[in-house]
C-alpha cells in the first residue's frame, strides 16, 4: 500500500499533526547540516525527536 493511501486512512487531526512533525524534523535536519554538524550526531538527535513524536501520535485522542 502506498504511503499516500495509508495517510488517507488516518483521521484528519492525525494527518495534520503528522505533517507538522514531518516538516519540523526535516527543518531540524537541515539546520544541523547548515551548522556543519556531524551527520551521525544529527541523525541521532532527529531520531530521538522522531521517537517522541511517534509516541505523541500513538497516545493522541481523536
């Protein structure tokens, strides 16, 4: 199943929160690279934030 189809199955609030999180994580990654941070350190920092974001989606009430 394509990513777009799976996103359409989610409720609107979840989709909105997912989009905001995706944009935030991407911006964070870009900021790390712009500051010439080690990519391993940047990846771990973004992964840590992603884990928290996934947890917040999992416990989110519709």
